[in-house]
């Protein structure tokens, strides 16, 4: 069976060798040596000044909303994974959806100002499939209206924009290290901010508010990454270039062999990470026909993102025609490190014959 993605598993003896360090230390959580080492290695690899490793990629979104003091309305994108919207609602705020750009698939920055009301406190946007939002325009709008900016950068491991890590943009950026993401710790995630003082606040929020063993600095939750998760990250990280190269090969094979469908348009000056291979069909009927043909061959691409998040049961359902239209006809094709050329070409043939 060919799925949309496949988790990269390092050689088991290498994972065991890292785990042994936790056994030897008798220490498996509470920011032990492995988490600290993973953070240092990620800072060096990603060239970012700060990182807090966390237990998944959703809690960092909630912690960012809480720590920035966002209340009332948060402007957000309808074209993302459900965690972007659910985090806003979970934190007691109201998501206000702004439609997306039809080619970049990120929030349409030209429509943000019209959605600002006296209740708006922030913007939570997603760099979709690793494609950056128009971060410059969003920063200007945020500055003008005194809004905070959070980027859901769950798809962005290794992405750079204008020569620097995409995680450096916004007041806070988050990433996911879930097993389906290109760098992973099984479950895991991280939070990034350039502001060292603010980083301290984010830090205590992720660890119950602890300041030492007996003192509390404020409200917190438990979002700590465990040593067992960090061990996976430390075993996967040496392979990251190999993973990226392999994914690039698959993505280029798709690009060279899929004539008639449109793929993601990358923002200029982006060094992309080949995190997903989305294709846009003409309409949902065509998508469903192709999906069925692929399924018959035991190939399971994914309708990602579908549905448009403004249609969630707990969202306001105000129309976002572009996002709804894109969601109805986008399919993410299988893309992972050891996907064979033969399978990629077979997928391309099936699609090309139906167009
Ligand atoms: C994967 C993902 C998340 C959630 O990350 P978890 O680590 O699964 O909690 C959030 N946003 C986007 C866009 C994602 O793709």
C-alpha cells in the first residue's frame, strides 16, 4: 500500500544507542540531556537563535496565543490543518477567516485589513505546505494595527525565506515533529521566537509555570518533550539531508511528468523543503475520479486540506470561496524518502490519462 507519506525510521540500533543514554542516566523526561542536545542541534541546523522543544505541534499554538495575551478575534486562514483553528477556539478566541491567495494558497494579505475590528488582537496564519505567507505585508499590517502575529509553520522544517529560517518571522512560529512530518520525533513540535525575554514566558507556560521546584511564575500547562521523543529526533537528524535529497528527487519526477495539472506556486526567494506535493485538478469530479483510480492500485493520496476550515462545525461558516474551491480540488500525492521512481511514474500515468 502506498500512502501519502511514510515515516522515516532510522536504523533501530542507532535509535537504541541514543535511548541507552536515557537508560544509563535513569532520566526519561523533564528536559534531560537528550532534549537539551536536540535543541542545540536544531538551533545549529536551522540557524535560529532560540527554540523550545515540545511534545507536539498543537500545544505551541495554544501556548503562543495564551502568552501573547490574545483575546477576542484572531484573523486566520481557512486553508490549514484543523489544529490552527481549533487552537484559537480552545483558547477562547474567535477565528475570523480571511480567504486565501488562489496560487500561493496562503492567507490573502490584501484582504486582512478589511477583516480587522476593534476586537481583533492577532493574526494566526499558516505557511501552507512549506510555502511562506507574504510575511512582509503581514508585518506591516500588524504593526499599523498593533496586532501580534503567530505563524503555524508545522510544514516548514528547513525552509528558508530571503536567506533566513522561516521560523524567524512573526512574534512566534511553531513547528510540528509529528511522525508524518519530514523531520520527526514520533510526536513532537517546537516553538520559536526571536525575543529572548518573551521566550522566558513561553518557557514557563510549557512547564506548569514552574520557576524552580517551589516557585510559580504564572499559569502553565505541560507541553514538555520527553527524552524518548528527543532520542528519535537525535536518531533522525543525521539523515535529514538524505531525506531532503530523496524528497526532492520524487518532487522533481512529479514535476517533469505531470503536464496538465497545476502544482504549488512557491513564493519567490524561498528555499523549499519538498514537504508535500499538492496538485490542483480542474474540479472535484475530476479529483474524485483520479482518487478512485489510484485507490484501485492501492495508492492513497490525501485530500489535504479538506474541508476548508470555515466550514467546521464550530466555525462561523462565512463563505471563503477561494479556499472552499481549492479544498474541493486539491490532492496531495504520495511523497516520501524511499518512494520508487516506478510508483511515481505510475501515478503520473494514471493522472495524465484522466486529464
Ligand atoms: C501537523 C500540523 C499541526 C499539528 O501538529 P501536531 O504535531 O500533530 O500536533 C498543526 N498545523 C499544521 C498545519 C499541521 O500540518
